[in-house]
C-alpha cells in the first residue's frame, strides 16, 4: 500500500481556535469573590488564560471598556481601561446607571434648577 498524501489531523480545540480565536481573561467579583471569565476574541488568540492583574500588553491592547455581569450575585460592573506609559490598569466598578438616586436627592445641588 502506497501513501501519496499526508494530512494533518487537528482536534476540535484546534479547529475552534482557527475559526474564532480567543483568549480568556479571569477576574474575581468584588462582592461575592466568584471568578468571572472574559472571552477576548482577537486574531492571535491561543485559548490561553490571563489574570486581569498584570495583564500582558499584547492582550491588554485588545481589551476595551465593557460591561460585565456577575451571574452569582446579579451585579453589573463596568470594566474601565486606563493606559499609563505602556502599562494598562483595569478597574472593575459597580454599574449604577439603572439604580435609583437614593440619598443623593436629599442635597440641594442634586436637584436640577430651571430658569
């Protein structure tokens, strides 16, 4: 038996990597301490895991400001990017855009004045 051609065999993980490459950035919820994973789709993705703290610049340049929901405690966060001298720092903040104003309405400055 003669073999004319050989073909490389790839597993399912490699095919998935080829079609939609991504890396995973892991962080932890500030309230319930459960892990949150962000799938970061970019052309050079290799299905590697990174921590949000000390994120390499090759990954940080693809990660922008986005909203993140913790499915464990049902809180919404905003991931903000701040770049300083080729160093990117990220801060996970609670998203208060759809919450009531609370005690803020007690102060005179919070009440809009119309002329």
